[in-house]
């Protein structure tokens, strides 16, 4: 079922900036078949932005592939790497509304929604709010914003027990007397206008996540601008329960009934452990769950990628 590698590289045939209010402009692009089945990819983070690889999980002959960068990241403006900008309008409810505004702007009636990691959270929130606009839902690395999630990732005693070396590097920018609330301590440093303060903090934040992000180690990214957007937005969202009511996504999972769906999660995903995918599957009538036996959190690990592209291939309007 499906490819074991990405579809070949493609370029957008249309793109633009969408004014979503509050002084924010969203970058969007469309690639693939202009007359194909609409599909939208919801990127992770918050704050990571899209990449050319994201176009390649869809058959370009069959899909009209929509990518967009969420508020204040990627090619959207203003960018969260600018510490002086106001992020108060960057909330889950507004991002859901942005997706609807983009759908209407592009003249799409219904689309397949695909999201991973934080993108699974936003994809679920969007689909639960607008189920009639979603033909199918594919989610990977499921993040349900459960009470135990942030202590697991960002407090001593969770993932830190498996990566004591990476954890030591993560807490290094924070004085010992502030380590009782790492989220708040990082937020203060990330908001500093001084590059000597916010730069090292941003890289320490993203390097910690990257250390636990795949089953096998990968090179760490040194892009300070991109790291600052991720770190500022993640610390903002994770410190506020992602602006969702406690348990909201599972509570409202019944609204997904009738939306065909595939859930994919690495068995050894340490950032979004598979118990969340299991709980979503139990609460989502008719969903299909795949736990990948040799994968962590990254979407391009071979077993995960095979299942994701297998899902988008299966939902094509036609096959060769």
C-alpha cells in the first residue's frame, strides 16, 4: 500500500498572502493538479512552518495540494522571530478561523485535512468545528493537549530520563532557582530583545525537541530565526493549554463520526506517545489506527511515511 518514498519534487503554481486580520498575513501556496481533489496540510510546531517535502506526501496528478504557514511563522508575516511583535491574536480559535478563511479564499468546498504533531491538534480542532468541510482526516504523531503532556516533555522526570545529556543542555540557559517552571523561564528569555539572550534559548529549546524527535539521532538545525519562532510560539501555546478547554479534543471526537480517518503514530514516539493516538481512535467512530513498530515522532521515518502516503493514495479520487 502506497509509496515507501516521497513523490517527486514539485513547485507551486499559485501562491499569495492572505490577510486574516490583527495585522497578520498568511502565506499560502497551491501545487499539484489545479483540478484535482483539494487537500490541505497542517504543519507542526506551533511555529515550524511548511517545507517543500510537505507537498510530496500527495499524488500531484490527483490532488490540488494546499500548504500554508500559520500565523507568525514560515513565510507569514509578521514573524515570531521579531521579539517586539504582538502574538496575542495567535490562538487556536483564530488558526481554525484562518483555515476556513483560506478555504473560502481558494474556492474549495471540501478538502482532505492532513496534520502531524501540533498539526494533528489543529487539524482535529478544525475538523471538529467544521466536519462538513472535511472529506477525510489523516493525523500523525497525535497531540491531544492532555494535562500530563507538558510535564512529560518539559519537566524533569519524563522524557529527560531517556535523554539526560540532551536535558542537561536544555536546562543550561536557565539558572537553577528558575528551573521549577521552565516554561515561564524560557518564555521570559525568548521575549528578550537581546539576541545574546533569546538566540541561545531558542536553539536550546528546539535542540531538546530534535533530540527526542526521531528513533535514530539526526543532525541539529542551527537556524536561529526559525528556532525562535518555534520556541516563542510553542512556549506560548504549551503554557496556555493551547487555548483549548481541558479535554476538548477527546470530548468532541464524536463530531468526527462520518469523517473517514487514519491515525498513524510511532510506537517509540517520545514527544507524542501512542497512548494519545489510542485514546483518539477509541473516541473517533470508524477511525483506523496504525502504530508503527520501528518509528519515533518524525513524519519521514520510513514506516510512518509509508502509511501516510498509503492513506493519501487510498483517498485519491482515482488511481492508476
